[in-house]
């Protein structure tokens, strides 16, 4: 998943660089860049929430196992 995010980030930055050097940022280019950045932000946020949930589940499982071992 990280490789896909890095790929999208690289493409977005490359697109931004090419647009700026060729003719400037127009309305369509700004929308494309903004959508790509918003997608990356929301996807990263969702992934962090899933990781936090998994961490909580693992901590709960660890507490239960330690209680059983006592």
C-alpha cells in the first residue's frame, strides 16, 4: 500500500512540476492536483484509524492472555 501512495505522490509532483514549467497552473490542473492530495490525505487517515483499531485489539488480546497465564 505504501508503494501505491508513493507512486501517486510522485506522479502528482511530476504533473505539478511539468504544468508549472510549461504554461502555469490552470483550473483543470489545480483540480487534478487537489483531488490527488485530498485522496492521499483521506487514505492515510483511514489507514491510521485501522492501525489504531488493530493495536487496541492486540493490546486487549495481550491483556487477556496475560490474565490466563497467571
